[in-house]
C-alpha cells in the first residue's frame, strides 16, 4: 500500500483512507492563504507531489477511517475507583456523535465556540470532537485561567456552550456569565451539581439531550464541512497582551498528524500514550488526540494530580510506547534519581557510575550513527538501564520527547547516560504543533531535529554565521488569528511563510538549532548585538543548582545576570522558600546547612556564591568578546513562575510574541536589589 492519504509518493505501509471517504467532501473555493474570519475557508499550501500533496480530508474522515480499520481497538482508558475503564474506537466514535447531537439540540451555531475548561479526560476529547462534528469551533481554556481570562476566551470565540470539569471551574464561569452574550448552556462533566441553575447540565443529562436529533441531520452538518475550514481554536497564553485565537483547519490537523506519525514510524493500532499535559495547549492536543486518532493508538488519562506526584504511578501501569514531557517533567525525574543516587555507596555506586559512562557513549554512538556498541553495554543494560526504565514506567517506550523552552544540556546528557535519549520537538500553535522533530533515527544533542517531511524551513536575514529568523511553510501553517488581521499580517508574509520570531541555524547535516529570539537581542551601549539565550543556557549547564537565569544589559555598558535557585514548588505551581533536594545535597557537600533560599541569600553563603561565580567564570572564558562577558550577577529571593507573573502560561511549544522570558517586574526586582 502507498502512504496514508494518497496513491503515490513515499511508499509507506501506513493504512490508507478508503477512497469513498476520501472524496466525500471537497474543498471550498478560496484564493486567500489566510483568514481571520471564522466562516471563511483558505487556500491550502498543497505541494505538486510528495508528502505535501496528499488528498485533504476532514477530521471526521480521519476518525471514520480509524473506526473502519480498528473499531474494536481500545481508544481511551481512564481509572475510576482503582479500576481501568476502556472505550473502543467504535464506542468513542458513537459517544462523539452523541455529544454532537447534544450540541445541536442546545443550539450550537455554525462557527461558534464550545469552550472546554478542565483536566484531561474522555469527556474533554468527546466534547472537543463532538463540537467539531456539530460545526462548532473547539476551544480549550486553561484550568489555571482567572475568571476574567476565561471570559475573554469565551467571548472572543463567541462560545454557545461551555464544558467545565467541576464546581471549582463552574464558579469561574458563573462569575462572568453575564458578560457572555452568546452563551446558551453550561455542562459540568465531573461530580454532582451543587445547585440547580437554568441551562446547567450534568454530563449525563447533556448526552441524553440529542436523542431527538436524527443521524441524517448530524450527517448533513458533517458533510457540509470542508478540510480548508476552521474547526479548532488554540489560544496563546497572552504574556504580551490578550491571547490570540489561533485558527486551525481540518487539513492543518489531519495533515500534520499523518506526517508526524509516518515520519516517526508509528505502528497502526499498537501505540500507547499517557495524557496529562494541558489539552488547551497545541502540544498535548496534537499528540494525545489527533496523532493518536490517526494511528489508532490507546490514550490513557493520568490523574488530575499527575504533576504533583501521581504521574510516575500511571506511567508504570500504562507503560507507554512514547512519552512527551515538558523540560520540567524531565528535570524532576533527574532530580529524584540524583537524590536516590546520592545515597548509594560502595560497589553499587561504582557500577552505576561505570554504567552511565557506557550509556552516554552508547547513546552518542547511536546519535552519530557509527554502528559501534561500547564494550560492556549489554552488562550495563542488564544491571542498570533496564531497571531504571522499568522504575520510570518507560520500559516499552520507543521515543521520549521534550517540547518546550530550552531543556538544558545537563539534563539531556543525564538521560543519555541512562540510555534514554530525549528527542526535542520544536513548533508553535501557529504551526499546528511540531515543525521540526528529533527522533530515533535522526537526532543531535541540543538540536530540535529536522523539519517534518513535507514542511519547509528558511532562515530569514541570516548573518555571516548562518543565524536567521526561522520561518515555516507547509500545510501545517495556521489559517490566521481570529478577528486579528494586523497580527496575522505580522506573522505570515505575502508568500505564505510563517515567521516564528525565533533565531536559529542549521548545521552541515541539516539539523536545526535554536539560538535565541529576535526580540531578545541585547544591544549594549557599545552597539554589540548579543543573543542572551545561549549565555543563559551555558550558565545553567555550568551551575546545575540554578533554576532560571536572565541576562540583562540592553543599552548598558556591561552585562548583568539575575539567577534563581532550584526550589520546591507547591500544588499551585508557586515556588516556595524550600530548596530542592538537589540544592540541599549540593549545600551539604559544600559544608552549608541551609535548606531555604532565604538563608542562602540573606547570609550570602560563601560556598554557594563561589560555585556560581566559578561557573560564570567558565562561561565568560568561552566568550568571543569582553562585551559578552557577565560582569555582575545576583541571586533573587524567589524563583520565576507562572502564578508569579514572570513566565507565560504555556509549558510546551513556543507561540509568536510569547517568548517565555521574565517580564518588567523582574527588571524592577533587579533594580531594587
């Protein structure tokens, strides 16, 4: 069989979409490559041949094809009262159609939003897909949003229905309900309703609402949709202003899902993954919902407290075949394993250290495709690596991905030493998630890999070293920002290239490396342009106890740096005064008894300050000019965080004008210090 959606090109063995389903829906005419109007189609960036030339299809067609081939395969799994429950793809599809009928009964208007506010669950998936089937715009809302932020998103997408998880989220909506003129109903999908209100439904009530809606009526709505129309909105986190509604078409989603899975050799009906990252974000949504659907994978839902400690248990139960973690997830794993390792002594410690040396060499050889297996690898694998993977729940995992703001080289090398390479993924909401991917057959440390097959990259206004703005082209490039034509024009040029705002370069083998952000460039008083990110990353690599580093010095005579120490984060995601176990152990080894950030800062603990100064000194020694050297630095009394307002709310892929760097409040902290 040829590749998934066409009868030519790459020769993949991925199962094709049946012909009768391929051609049931045709493209709606359009000559515009972008749109900011919810009901306007766009011209797709179709290639003349190859992986960008497949027949465009809708999400419904992709779903139906999976049901045709793998209807009895488990699609969704979730745990209740200690027992795992399962929906097959046939049951999943039926539930989505039932939800779609419910939305139609509630009066969901074409191209109006359905906002979903809650933790990952089968209801989240079913509401999202049911909304799309019913002709609406599926819209995730971050559970951490304030009532005002929820109101902005719901109003902007003209939501007719809001789906909330529980009483906590319902309260937010009730506080702003009077400011939502398009809202017709609210559905709560967990727990019993604490009070009865007009147009407020339980999930069970909602799923019964559409019993009077015929299959023919729903099918007519489904068949009227086109691959080049909007079906989903992803809202950016709004660090630099109000969130922007990223309009994604059916084709954006179905094409990238097929392209990524084909490129990374996913096996139809055999993949398993764990869903725990926010589904309102493009990374989790594309990975957990859409790629999973395309390749008939089984998605198991973690517990709501996954990031507070239960994720490890879920991973050990599910044993996924792939796993996507943001850098902080990998860093926490690293810290816990280092903490355990610090208590190991004698022969066991010697064996572990030897095995990690072998593991690092083995992974580097695989990365460089040398074909050389280091001596002792089999023994190290049996004694250490297999046990570590089993303890982490990653013993079946063929690919461990990290997608976010830069992950440190120290963390990458740590997992490489355990023979667990972390494959970096790079993309944006505006590129429907992944644009460049590292994977088992093609990766380099600190590189985000190569563009997804069928996508194109250019480096705009590249300098003599090859650094330029990374621009994307392909069928994954979004339609536009809802109701924001000027912002869309800033993002997409006249030739259809999406400008990321990121600086990057390619190595001689075509691997893409991110080197900074255009807006982050520091121009010193002497006129030298300095990208801060590489310097910040080097400092964090040299001094592992540093959590965040921020270089400042725009229009100044010299560079200074603000650093924060790794600390314990509470359930609300706020940094506490308690040092992380890694930092406490570092202090102990250096004769410092401190267990709090405040103790180190107030006492200016000489051993800690000396270690940081020496690390910065090593970074300065690598500088190409004096202007790039850090002359002054200080430790801030509190780490950067999302609740604290220093960081954006997005934990995964980058978004335009949303650079995840601490804002003006930190600058003020520095001035005051």
